[in-house]
C-alpha cells in the first residue's frame, strides 16, 4: 500500500479578487484517481476519519475537500449568484493544486451534489465517476420537501436525520451550553444557509435536468435517504429518468444526512475510485 498523507489545508487565491479557496487534502500519495468531495448546505459536518471520508477511503485514494466560499473558511461567495459560475471556479481551484486532478471522481451531498452535477456537466471527460447524495437541483410542486431556509432548527432535525435526537445529530448540532454559544450557533446558521440560499432559494430547481445528457458516458451513482424530508426520495425517479444508466440506491434507514448516517456513500465512492483507477493506463 502507498504511504498515506496526513490531512493538510491549502489556500488558493482567486480566480476573482476577494475569492480564496481553502482545500483539505488527505489520503494515499500517488493514487491514480483522486476523490473530490463537495460538502452540503450545512458545511463540512465531519473531519478526516469521519464518514463520508472515512479511513477506508483515505487508505486507498487521495481525497480532496474544497471548502465552498461562504461557509466559513473559503471567502468570496458574494462573487457568485449562479451554481454553474461556482462550478467553474472550483474547477479553476482544483487546477492549481499540486496533485494531479486531470481526472477525478466527484462526490457531493445536498447543495454539494447539485454543484457536483454542474461541474460534471461542464467537464464530463474529466470525471471518472460521479456520486450524488440527496442532490438539490430538481423540484416537484406536488412534493416540494421542507423549506430548509424557513424552518426552525428544532423542527428541521426530524427531516434531516432518521434519528433526530441521536448521537449523530448531537455531534453535528451540539446543544449550546449558554446564551453566548446559542448566539454563535444562530450566526453560523445564517451564514451557511444564507450562502446556500444564493443558489437554491426559493425553489431548488437549477435546471440541471437539461444538462445531464452530457453525463451519458460517465458512471453515476445516486443515493437517497428514504426518510429525507428536504430532498424527497420521489425525486430519485426524476434523476434516474435523466440519467438512465445511473446506479440508484435508496437507503431505507437514512434521511437527508445519508452520507453520515450510513457507510453506503463511502462504499460507493470507493467503488467508483477503484474502477476509475483500474482504467488508467499503466
């Protein structure tokens, strides 16, 4: 096995004045096809060693995690009002990493999945595989899902987690210990959801369905939580109709936080990376 690199954080200035990307990199040095993970609308909930970027995935490939502008580390979200513009900027930042990102596996959750779909549609030949977990981007008026931007946190948790009072929810959204920390949590919520709202508010239809034909030759996995109240599982049929070759997996025991509630996403990411690496010429 190749040596594993400890997590490191890289700072990349640009492409526009006032934009700076913070990008975390960890995993196996020299792996043929790195995995790029795009966090969801609540930001990066875990850390290296915590699903969906767990030890098994890092032991076999390089994992790259761009922190999106507006979520606390990268800055300059005010420069972006369209998801496809942000997608081009993330590709630009990946081009400037020291690692080879000429061919990658893209994975994302929620808003990050919507961003990953836009990135893949822009440069399908660069994508060895794409995994979209509970993706925003499509919408059904008859089953719109809960408004994540207008719902109080206590009312939102049952739509995010299959176990809304369990240890995972407590890890991601710890109870404030005092009024000061309660205020900080409120500021963080405004910050993260305000950034997400630039791209998927008030209706999370990005028009991606019209562009998914570009992924006809790209392996795609779609993962939905059966109990998701934010991105209804009924949308799986709409994504599958636009991507008839995609592998669709419905996780009965999970909700919107499906990448963290099960190991299915990490397993599928690893499988895509393994297949992609096996196709790289020696």
